[in-house]
């Protein structure tokens, strides 16, 4: 918050709680739950949190384009400039013992990769940060650019983000390649 005065942080449940704890009573207007941003409550069990038209518009809009600005205005959407995405730990989960196809399936992140892809696609305006080791670089970038991010930084983040998503997807495909239909049936006795 100090590196970028006026910043608004939009977050999901667990991360929201941690940020709120770190900022203490100093959250003011800088912290907002994703539900407040999208206007849609999280579904039961957290199945759908971040998939929304408003969030996609906020990330994919090319703010220098007049027609895109009109879309933002019509839908009362503020652009989002950065996604910090820590995906469900699929590879860690499936490397453990007693992993079932159901446990693996439940640890496939949908909304996180979607947001990372949206921000990375729009790298000329957004940054997609997927590596916690880059948080200090991100803060340094903001401090040295008066709260902004240069193209070189955003472009480097984009390349890292797409590589991260590819590795994530490869882990999912590799795990399920080794699973047969009988193993799946064991998890779901009611399916045919």
C-alpha cells in the first residue's frame, strides 16, 4: 500500500483475511472482497469465486481504446492492473500418498489460471505475477516508477505466467494420463 498510494486490492476469501490481518485497521478503501467487486457471491464450497464478466472486462480491457473505455463506463467497471496468482497446489497434492482422482480433481484451479491468462494476455497494460519470489521485484518496480510498472517488467511477467500455466496444465494432464476409468468409478459409485 505504501509503494502505491491509492491502490485497491481485490481478493478472495483466504487471501482477503490474511491481507486484512496484515493491514490491521488500516484497510480503509484499499481492500475489497472479490464478491463486492463482481457483485456475485461465492458459491457453496468456493466452486465459483472469480469467474465473472466484470472481472474479465476489468483485466482484458485495453484502456487506451475508446470503445473499451465505453464498455467500462457502461458496466461501471474499474480496470485491474495486476493479478497475483497462487494456484491450487495440484502437483504437490498428487505427489502425496493416498491420492484419489477425486482429490486430484478438487485441486484443479479454474479461476486462478483464468485470471493469470487474462492479465498476461493484456501485458501491455497488466502484470500477471505467479512467483512469490517476484513480490519484492514487483514492489521495487512500483517504487521506482511512482506506483506504475514498465513494459519490460510486465512483458517478463507475461512470459513467466504462460510458462507457469503450461506447467500447471501439464501436471494435470500427466496425472490423469495414469488413471483408468475403474479408478474414477471407485470415487463416484453413482456414475456409469
